[in-house]
């Protein structure tokens, strides 16, 4: 791995508006450029410094070191905050995906309103994944790369422990013993791909906010 490749990768990451994957970097560099080696060299170079190289959703970005994040904090009015219902739905989706609206309601014990799920879809934190191979073929939902980027997660295995989420009441207490955090990028055995025109499903008589 040449120093020129390391410098070029560093420059691309510094100038990028968002995280870049290995493919993104390789596309901008000569064919023989060793991008993975450059990433490893930059990780070592930035280790312990005020700026670090971090992996989010399988891509890379330069960011402020976690222990210095307090320096960048400013108080401001958030234009849009997630409601408690939306936060619960997001947590359930992250840990139970692929999950249907009916399954969300079963876990929470209340119906899921159009507003709460629509906000998550609009923000790009949740997406429609496919259709469950069961009567009615309900739409299934999962989290997105934007979800991982927003919470600074390299992948779903970096989510908080299930014990913490159970204690907060955001996970089904009756989950099977072999339950594990799923990978939404992988196909699910009882799930078919979405078809053109598929849309979220809601009770027609329950459209208000929770």
C-alpha cells in the first residue's frame, strides 16, 4: 500500500458529505490501489486523536472522537423529535425485523397509528422490506443504513444489549431462547420481495396520533 493511496483515501473521506464504502473509494482511485490497507493505516494514524476514522453502516467517515463530542454540543430547538410511540416502534423494528405492523401492535399492546410509522418512513430510519408469506401477505419492515448512520452503528450487532431493551419495555419478554439480532440485508425465509405499488397498511378507522 503506497503513501499516495493513503493520502488519497484520507482526502476523499475528509471532503465527502457522508460515509464512503470501499467500492466508493476504489471507484475514484487507480485499479491497483489497496484501499483496505489504506483504511487500516488511517485507523492506526487517527487512533487516540481528536478526529477518528469510524465505520458506520459498513462505510467509513472521519468524525470527532467520541470522548470530545461534548465540545461540539450546543443547545437548540429540534425541529422534529420522535414521539415515545415512534421511538418504541423504531426499537421494535430494529430488534424484531423483519416485523409486520400487526406484530408491532402485539408487542406494544396498542394499535400503531399512521403518523408514528409514517414519520419513521419519511425520515428514512425504517423501510418496507417485503411481504410475509402468511394469510393477507402483510408488509414487513426493517431498519435502513440511515438508521445505522444516525446512531453511529457499524452494524446491527452494535445495538444495545437485549437485556437493557427488555428492561425498558421495548422488547417482547417472551422471545424464543435462540433469538438473535437479525441482519436486514439478508433474505428472510418467510418473506417475499416488495411489488411495485406496495404501501404501508393501517386500520382505516385509526388514523390519529398516539
